[in-house]
């Protein structure tokens, strides 16, 4: 595995770990960076959902597991006896991340394209709406 590929894999693992840490933070009752739990729910998920420990701690564990899997794949390589399994796991992490992050990326980028307030502050009344743009 090239140094660039290994560096990219470790960067992905770092992002997954940071996301897992955010989930652990949210399990304590913190709503950062939103002002309340409902705004956080709409900002992250687009629906009204609880951010309670039974909900977010398993997600944090999955994110930490994904980070460990990607790191193991980067360090051990495809020629390791578990190489194919690690490769399949890394592909599953990539697919899951792509599917989960797609709505959030669209939501975060809409505010920038409309030149309104920053992404975390344009949640209006906890509905995930952008006040700078008309409803469609």
C-alpha cells in the first residue's frame, strides 16, 4: 500500500473517530453545536429523533469499530491472511458513510450556496429549514 493511500485511510479513520466522539458527547446530553436537542436532531438527521445514550452510544461504537477496521486494513494490507475480510469491511464502512452523510452534506451546503448564515446556525425553529430561501 502506498504512503498516500495509507495516509488517506488514516485520515478517514480519524474522521470516523471524531464522529464517534461527537456521538459520545451527545450521549451526555450536550447539544453542541445546535442550540437544543430538536435543532440538533433536524440538523443531523432531518427528522425529530432522540439523542439519548441508548440511541447514540451504539452508533459511536459502530463508528469506532469502523475506524479500527479502516486502520487495520491500512496497516496490514491486502496480503494479510485477513486482508479480504478487512477489504470487505472497509468497503462496507465506505458505503455506510456515503449513504449516511449524503443528506447532511446537502443540508450543510445549501446554506453556503444561498450565502445565508453558516450551516449550523440556519436551522430555523428546529425544522431544518433555511430562512434565507423560499420553501420549495
